[in-house]
């Protein structure tokens, strides 16, 4: 009889308006029978319940179980569908090599979901589960995929991001998904909304010239170190009092504080590496509780900015080195690092990080990054890491 039972399974699907006690009543109905629960999943969307249960059973009990479930459905005013059949294997094999695909959209259209599913299917991937991880300020949907190579999935979804204006991140499943992470961020136009050197240049009347050089450097048209020195030279003679003035003018990108505080609350590390200036951004970084940071240093003599930058210069290569150094200090594997930036001088650190994210970035950076975020909310990055809106709010509540 045990062999017969092990080869007979039943799928039970419950749907209807959710209310307390439905799950209990279902399993109270099943309790008198010699049943083993093999799999179960329940979800509630806008008060609609969907509960699926896979069981192994004695086929002689199938009719009685169906009759009792029908009575249970009437009592609860829900629909219960069943499918009992012989099955060659009663156990469910654990699936390894799962890939997590997270899509961010505002709005997220049906055609986009169809395109993602089609791209996954072309690489032989099977979608095991789809669930929402956030509904505001943007919608985040996570697909758990089996049977597909992570690199191939990422490549085939790259076109979807362009044609459907959706942000997509692909990451491996398994235990390492929840390992300690190190998130390294650029500052100008990433952590903060402004470009600090442009704010300083405004004080000297050279803002247009500086902006022109900055834009060219961020597009990768100019060597960063040379462009930095050229821009800083335009600041020569400014009193150091302008630094405090600029500090009062900078503002965090929406969601930046939530991103940093949530990552800290969840045990992850956050670092900053900037082509900007330590004297300007250091108070803000310390206020956010960020310990690891590197930036350039303006030379100041006799209370005046000289127009020179002290060595070492934090350029594109130095940003990547900083990421590696911070990862060693924190004991985080390179595969567990995330780099976020918007400009050409962020390309090296984005390239070597486990996950490189282009944040409202230049086209060249979007092309090179593993994922991009087009929404103006920096905390959207949390959803790409598999952190749900509910977890973000829970972490926020604990900080109060």
C-alpha cells in the first residue's frame, strides 16, 4: 500500500475572497486522511486568495477527499478544484541553478511581461514563480527561473530593456543571494542630485565652461584626470568659505537615505567613491553613517582654493581600486559587490562588481552595466537586490 500511495498525487487549488480561517479549514478537512503534504503555496492579491497544495494519498480515498473538499468549498464560499492522478515520483526534486530576474517599471505594461517571458523561453528557461516585490513608487516584479544560464538570460533580456523601457536585473539564486553585500556608490548625480564642481564653479562665474568639460568627461570624450584639473583650475582664488555654502546647496537623490539606512539595517555595507571633493561631501557621508569613502581633495592655502587637486587623483581606475579595497576590508567577495554610477569614470568599478548598476546614466554606461535604473528613486536598487517593499518599510520602522 505504501508504494501505491507514493505513486498517487493530488493537486488542490483553492480560490476566492480571502478571509481568516480558510487555510485552517482546508487542512482540517484533509487531516482525517492518510495524506502527506508535498508542496504548498498561497498568495493574496487584492483580497483574492489563491492556495495550491500538492499531496500524496491513497487512491482509494480520492473520492472521499473530493467530496469532503466540495463540502468545505460550500462552507467557505470559495472554489476548490482537484486533480488526482498517478505520478511516478512522489517527491519533488530540489531545483538548483535558479536565476532571479527583477523587472522595474512605472508603469509596467502587459506587453513588457510578455516580452520578458518570451525572452526567457527562447533560452530554455522555465518560470517557476512570479511575484510582486514592490508597488510604489515603482512596480517591481520578480521572476524565478529554472533551466537557464544566467549570462544567456541577461543577454537576451538586454533588448527587452531597450524596446520596452523597463529596468531588469538578473542575479543567481541560492544561499549567496542573501550573503552580506557591499554597495559602492558614486556621489555626483547618484547619491546627490547635483554636480559639486558645477556648484563651486557657479561661485566663480565659470559654471558654463565647467559644465561643458564635465559633460564631455562623463561621456568618455575626455580623460577624467585632465578634465578634472582643467575644471579645478577655473576655481582658483575662491575663498574656502564657498565650501560650506555649497554644502548647504546639495540635496540627496530621492530614496538615497532609504537605500543607505535599509542596507545598514539589513547588515550590508555601503561605501562611497567620488570624483568630487572630500571637503564638500564628507559631512553628508558621515551623517549617513557611511564609513568607507574616497574622493579628491582640493588644495587650499591661506583660506583660498588654489586651483589644484592633491594626489592621489580619484579617477576611473581609482574607483575600481577603491571598490576592491573596501571589499577586502569588509570581508565581502567581489561577486557580492554592487557598484552604482552614472558616468564614464564609473565604468571600471561597474565592470568588476558582481552587479553593476547604471543610475540614470549616460548611454555608454547603460550599455556596459549589468542593469540600469531609469526611475529617479535611488532606493529602487533595493528591489534589484531582491529586497521587498515590505522589508524596506519594516527596516524603516525599526529605525524609529
